[in-house]
C-alpha cells in the first residue's frame, strides 16, 4: 500500500536538493495564467495571510489554487519549491501525508472528499521585486508557511498530521509519516521515574486535539509538566531528540542554527508535559514548551490512531519577529 500511495506523488518528483532560491517561485509565478495569478498571488498585507487550517479541503475555504487546477509543469515547480523550502525529511513527510488521502479514499469510498490533489498554493507579496514575501502550502494535515524577510526565513506555524496514525494491517503495517514524533515522546515519558511522572503527567486524560488549534497567534499554555532542567542527562538528550525530529523538517543549515539557539537559550525554562496514557494504542498528548516556541503532539481521535502535531513560535509565526526587526532597521520603511 505504501508503494501505491506514496509513489503516485513522489515518482514524478524525485527527492533531490534544491537551494533556497527565489528563482523557483518566480518561475512558478511566470507560468501562471492571468486567472490563476489572480487567485494565487496576493498583496503581502492581505488580511488572510495569517489564516490557516489543517482540515480537508471542503471543510475550510483556502486562499490560492489546488494542485488539481495546475498544469503538470506548474505542479513540478510547486514540488521544487517545497524541496527548496524543506529538508529532504520534511519533503518526504509532506508527500507521505498527502499520500494517505488515497488510503482514506479507499477506506471511505469517497475519492472526492479525500483528494491528494486538493492541496492549495498561495503567495503573498512580489518575490521578483520585494525582499518580503510569503508562500503557503495547505490541505488536509499539511499546513506550511514560509515567510522570507531579506535573507531570513520563518518556517512556522508548521503543522503535520496523519490519519491513520499508523497503518494497522497489511504489507505496510506500522507505517506512519509521524512514527518518530510519537515513539520518541512515548520513550521519554517512560524513561521518567515515578516521582517525575507525577510532575510531568498533568492529566490522566488526553486532549481531543492540539490546544493551540489554528489560532493565528499562539498563546503560551499553562506551565504544566516537568522542567527539563530537572531531568537527568539521558532524559535531557531524549528531549533534544524529540525537538530535533521536528526541526529536521527545515533545511539543514537553518535546523542547525535553530538547535544551537535552543541549547544555548531555551533549556532553563523548557517544560515537558504529558496527558493521557503512556502506551501506544491509547489516547495521549504531549507538549514541549519553551521561552520562544512550543511543540504539541496529540493522538486521541479515531481510537488513538489519528495524529496532529504542530510547531509554533510565539513571536515568530508568519515571520513576525523578522518583520519587526526588518521594519525597525530598514530606512525605506520609516
């Protein structure tokens, strides 16, 4: 099954490296017809720029156009743009999650609602003439936002989900695009001592979804759970493995900078919090919350086989921190 639903998408767009290059997005814009461009390209200050969701296409109206309404060459350019904006890991996860729509279509018999071509592309700003612009790629269980400000890029909010959370039978039993995010979290909570668990596990019942939901601004959640500074060396390493799993979806250079900043600036106030069961197959939720960012992971729907995960930057979602600094220091904005 995995060969079926992944290769449908990936075989045409083999995994390979593309530099983060504005030429790709400009090639894509140049390929658009006037009607396509009117729907895909918007002013950077458009009110909808910070609207986002992870529901299927017919449950939430999105900006832009879906892959279904693009030519074969335009789709290739979108995939090149994804590859230039993500790491190989991030691109692989994206295509695997999209491929699960074929699995859901086969299970439900509804190939209209579960359509892997209903992932939407939109662009805000003019990358050819402006140093501030954003592009988004959104659909069921994928919500990606890349905001470029001068030579810096913001990658959040960044949402990945998986339904089924794991394929439960057949040739690809156990497959999940988010298997590491789940297994690493379960491993950490079960590395804790009984006394540590009393602090880390703040509720015996898991939430039904991530608590930051699809809010345009992520607010800090209560300071629940255990301080990472109170963990032993092996437990701290496991926390960093989890964080790295999320960070590894962005390009390697940026991922290294992010991990270095987290190690140097974030550990003192960071907390690991857990709710629900501590075994696979029963509803569970965890979050890692620090000074500047938060990770949430939830697997509670559909008999604990439906994953939602998200990375939020409290000040940096949609490039807010980059934009603030840019406007402060750029004379043409005064």
